[in-house]
């Protein structure tokens, strides 16, 4: 087995654990826009569950697949010694599917984040689990969410047709919470140490994605703000009797099923009907 394939398999196993279970806290934390080894180490030391590497060339946080791989390989032994998994995520914007597969192998990332105008038809061609960024706005609730299969994790972010993320702008947390109640959601958009606790309380996402909120400039992380972010997340789960217990996977799945049934019932009452019924008609 080649070294690249062995690394990819190891990263895929890491993602399976990291995305499907909560080991130490009730929300997974992704630090995106990693562009150098020092920032990657600082994010992991602070407690990051996922690191994002941006392969979108116009982004000020762009990194080459080769440089990303160098960082990932430099961290391999350190991550192996941790009591948790750390998943490496490649961020792509309107890249052809075959290029995504190739770059994923070259960089050695374990998950694919589609952050452009990609359609659900991309999913079958992807060789890693998929995170799909949705530019969150009024039309997104129907057009952007319903089209994606439940096995795809949705990342709700502020609309940014140029830089594709890292705007520092928050999204509507109230509407985002309805999606997070029904399926796996990573909340992004303007999260900082100052507002992340409120965001988690209001949206209750599976995970959060932070980039500009812990930077001194695009692609350069502020290690003090990184630490402050994780401290703020920890405080969000404190109670007078200590940390809140994590919701069991079965209870979480049941809550999401109930939310989906409730939304379907609301559509039926409104006379919209189900997509399946519409196709039969």
C-alpha cells in the first residue's frame, strides 16, 4: 500500500470517528484557513477537532496541496498521541469533481468541503465524506438545504461570492437553528470568542467553523484568540453542577426525526405537499 493511500485511509478513519461521535464536548470545532504549521499546532493544542485547508486560489487563505500535505505529515505523530481525533478538511470552490479527487489525494485530507455553487450531483464522485457550505439567506432554507442528502454535513455561512468565506459576518441564527434541529449542521459566519457561546446556545449545531474570528490578518491566526474561543465554548456548556452531559446519539437522532416530521406536517398543512408526492403527480 502506498504511503499516500495509507495516510488517506488513516484520515478517513479519523473523520468517521470525529464526525459521527462527540467524544469530549457537545460541539465539534473546526478552525479553517490554516496556512502554516505554527497555527495548525496552536489550533490543535487549543482543542480543535478539525482543521480546514483552503484550496481556492483567489482566497487570501489559499494554500497549495503540497504545503497542506507537509503540514499534515508534520502533525501526524503529534495527533496520534492525542486522546481525540483531528480531521483534516480540504475546502474547494467550483472545482471540477475529478480535480477535487486528485487534490484530496495529493494533500492527504480526510474530508471534502464544497464551498461554491456545486450541486448534489457531485456527491457520488467524492472519495471522502462531504461537507457542503450553504450561503445562508432567505432562499437557502428550501433551495439550499432540501436538495442535499442527509449524509452530507451542511455548513451554514454568510453569503460571499468572491472570497467564499471568512467575511466576519454572522448569519440568522434563528433560522439556522431549525435546520440544526433536523440534520447535522456546522455553524459558520462571524463567530468569535465574544459571540460563540450565544451562537451555540441559540443554534445548537453539531459543530462550528471559525476563521476570521481568531485571526490577526487573513491566514494568520491569533493564538490568544484561539485559546479564548475554546474557553468560551467550554463556558457555553457549564451549569451550576458542572459541564452538561452530552446528548446520546439515539436521543439526538430521535430529535432530528421529530423535527423533520414536524416540518413535513407544516408543509402539508400549507398545501405544499412532499417532493415524492409531487413527482407522482
